[in-house]
C-alpha cells in the first residue's frame, strides 16, 4: 500500500475553497489498535467551515488539518490487535479526515453498519444529534409541541420524523414552497416559511400558550423568537447558529437578548446547548435504533447527492461544490458526497 488522496485545510478561513486543498498522503503502517477504511461516502455539515476556520482546534495547532467529520466505508486492513474478521466489515465513523479516499482510525471508533450505503451517512452526525437532543436535552413528551428550525435539512428532516414517532405536534421552518410540501409529506403539522412569514407573529398567533420544546440551529432573530415563545416549563435546545458561521467571529453579536434570564425565570424555562461530540458513549445506543427504523421504513433518510443543476457530487473535487450547495439553502435532506475514485494508489 502506498498513497491516497485527501482534503486538508492548509489555511484557516470559513471560505472552504480557500481553506482546503487536495493532497496525496502515504498510509504508512497501522498501529496495533487501528484499522484502515476504504471510504465510500462522506457527509457535508454546516459546521465544516467552523473546522476549517480553526474553531474546533486549540490555538497554535499546526496545519494542515484533515477535513471532513463523518463517513461510511469498508474496513480493508487491521492492526495486529484487531481481529482479522473485521476486514470487509461496513462501518460508519465520526472522525476528522473523512474527506479522504482512505481513513485510518482506532478500531473502537468504528460504528458497525449492515452495509455501505449513503443513507447511513445521514444517521451519523444528523441522525444521532436528532435522536439525542430530542430525548436528552429536549426531554420531549407525547402530545407536546416541538419546534424545529431548518426542518428540511439533514438534521431537521430526521428530527421532524422522530418527534412525530414520539407522538408530538411538530412545527418546522423552511425557506421555500418546495421544502414546505416536502415537510408536509413527512407529517410535519405546521410548516412556516420564514422567507414569506413573520416567525414570531405566526408562533404568537398559532400557539398563544407557547411552545414546549424548541430545537434551534439558526441563531439571530430565530433564536429570539424561540425565547419569546417558550411555554411554561419549556425547553430551548441550541444546536448552533448557522446564520453566523461565515462571519469572522462565528457568532452573531448584533442580537443580544438582555432580558433572557427574566424570560426564562418567569416561565421556569431552560436553554441548553447540545454538541454531539460530547456524547460518544451514547453512539452505540442511538445509531442501531436509527438504522433499524430506517431499514424498517419508519424513518425516511433523504440524501441529496446532486446540485440544483443535477450535477452529482462524486470524488473529492466535488466536496467544494457540495459545501457551497449546502449553504445555498437549496438542498433537502443530507448532502452526501460519493468518494468513489480511481486515483488512489493502494
């Protein structure tokens, strides 16, 4: 085995095209506890540009940084301490360096899968975040009203379905009529197009007693509307603030809710954050259940593998286009890149 191609961030910036380049890397020998995975699919996440901006690494971390957070592939080699029976096994992984033709990682971080297919990528970062934040942070209960921002995205469309399976009344936001119809097809009870409707006013009129659980990832005015419309004993779970990821600071400093504590106090409400990578011990509990639901047809995993012109995302070169497409707000479901390529020399 000699070399393969991978995508690395050689400059720290939120401009993915400027930050990253494709380089060739040698595999080298495997450590006793490691495996080598032939990558097939990689997921695109909004937070990929936070990583290329250096927001997830310690100051002074040497460049380049291996890019990509999640993928699915097949184990093709193992270290001395790893059973040879693992060779040929399909696995998922949350591992920095997923934008690569081959990925080397400790065997303990491999997540067993029934097969290698793009739908399983959607169950990793997006699916497990949806499952865990609804249950652990949102503590959703049957009959409660649950709000999900960016509901037609990779995370959102799964969160909508999981909340419905739990017996909740689900409100979702999106940015187009096409996405509105898609969310309705998933069973979303109330879809709000935030481009044509005033979110705060719609929630105030439609839910005068407030919303029990908000799952929020946009920030800015959306976050403020969520705080304002919390029900008594309501829970607001913050997953991110995608609307500000491209800014220099990565946060929106123009929206400051000076009365936040008072609003929470008077409603006995809570605001909490959820970051999937803080809960690796829960992966083994949530991923198998998600896989089972998907394989049984109870959970639809929508994969978006082409841009709005129909151009497929195939090969490492297409990662750049896939990131741009995600931020164009035209994607539906999980954006996934097929890493199939013949340029590897393994």
